[in-house]
């Protein structure tokens, strides 16, 4: 049961979101102006220049907290004997999601992108 809860949470969290949809969204930026990206996404977290390329990195993250379940005890009496059964609960769990997306800029135009992390999904 402990392993099933995170899987259920991931499927509910993801819903219709997927990496493929995020990549499709990023592909729409190819050929667009750098200024349009900055106006849409805000200032980048990091920038780096190498040769005639500039790289803009955007990062975001989130934590999903899955509530735990309490332990439950039940006692039954048979004749003069009492029997207690305990079902142990599941502790609260936190799932961390993050995504770093980097756009490559040449001559003020977006020419490529890359991303990494387990939270790079879009609806």
C-alpha cells in the first residue's frame, strides 16, 4: 500500500500533463524573439554566454504533500480472551518536483532549448 499511494498521487497530479506536451510547448518558442520570451516567462534565473550564443535558464519546483493515514486498532473478545489487531498507518510523504529549462539564443532569436528534471510537464 505504501508504494501504491505515491503512484496514485502521481497519476492524479499528472492528469493530462506530460513531458511530450511540455516539449511541444517549448518547440513553439523556436524562432521567437528573446524579448518575447522574457516578457512571457520573466527574467531568467541564470544567463550564460559562449561564442555567439546566449543561454537563458528558468527553474521552478513544487512539493506535493500526501497526507498520512492513522494507525487503527480493534479489539475483539472471545470468551475470556481479548485480541487486539493493529493496522499500521502510512506516514505523511512529500514528493518534490523540479524543472530547469534552458533556451539558446543567437542573434536575439531562440534557436534551441533543453530541460531536465522530473517536473517538466505541461497540460
